[in-house]
C-alpha cells in the first residue's frame, strides 16, 4: 500500500496522479485538514505533524510514504527518512528535475506557500543542478485556502492568481514550478495567466513518475505492495477534520464522488 499525506486535501492531486500512473495499487491518504495550512507553521511544528502523519499511514499498512506537501517536503524529508525504515518520496526533487530539463533560458519561476518559498529549497536544488539558472520565487498564501474552500472558478481567484503571477511574468520566466500540491487544481487558471510559452511543472505528476520509476527498478519493493484483485486499486481517504465543503472539493479534485473518513491524529 502507498501512503500519501498532505496538510489538507490539495494532496489529492498526488493521489489522482498515482491512480493514473500506477493503477491497481492500493493507496491510503491522510489529509490533516484540522491543522491546515502548514505553510504558516514553524519548522518544528511541521516536522512533528509529519512524523504523526507518517505513523498513522504506517499503522494503516503503508509500505511507501509520499509527502504530498511542499512545506512538509522541505522541512521533514530528512527527519522522516532517518526515523522510518521505508522509502520516503517528496514532491520537491522530482519537480526540480523536470524544471531544469524543461527550461530553455534557465529562467525558472516558483510559486508556493510562504514556508516553502522562505526555505529556499527550490532555489538551492535548482542551482545545484543548473548553477547559471535564474530562479524567481513568489509566495502565494491565499491559494491554499481558496482551493480548500472550493473557489476554483471564482473571479476573485483568477484576480488573485494574476496578481501573484505578474512579478514572475516581468522576469520573463519560461518554466514555472507549482510548488504546492494544491496548485494543480488551479493549473488551468495559472497557465492562462502565465501564457502559452511558459512550461508548467506539476509536482503531483512528477512525483508519481518518480515513484513509478522506483518501483520498476526495485522489484522486491514492488512485490511487497499488495495489489488489488481488480485493475483499479483500493483507495481510502482519511482527514483530521471534515466538512461538506471538504468532501465537495475532494470530489472535484478526483473527478469522482469519494467518502472522507474522519479520524483524530
């Protein structure tokens, strides 16, 4: 079973990508909706939450953990890798790999929560792979709550996205990393505001590719993941707080009606 956690329900974009790239695998998802967003929390708090989330997923039978949260990826990956004896995947590195491969001018934009942007993790990793790259980052703190509230097609959302993207457009970026797994839900709006010449890097798709490649290269690990009897894997959804809006937005993300199960973490 593949375990996925996020600070809220935006990480369901990763679940959607995994369901498409790895059909037949069982997935368990935990969204920490009671404590979202992580982007405003301290480093120590995000690490503590990430440890608790991982323990919850392991207790549910997960053999691989995917951190579907950029804030937790930048803050807690190393700690989780040292603490738990299971493969840990995060969304930052695959997105960096994709962006540095896609860019033609080496002018890369990154949008994310304040915590992710302030960590400087994208700039550091991009520079390690492409030292002459110019990285322009913009925190977008309002986008997560807009997604959580289901304001996916509101004119206010389009206006806010345009405001956040404008400084990056003036830098003439040719590649933009969606540095938060909530943001793919708004990809159509973001793409419209950046223009057709800008390559959008969706971290949810890139981490699913990375996991698929890993399983192909590690047959022993792949065999340890008990597949569903049918071609479609069993997917369970747990959240630490539940509202009708969360359920509605979750169904919008996955393009199907789902049931969120409320648990205390």
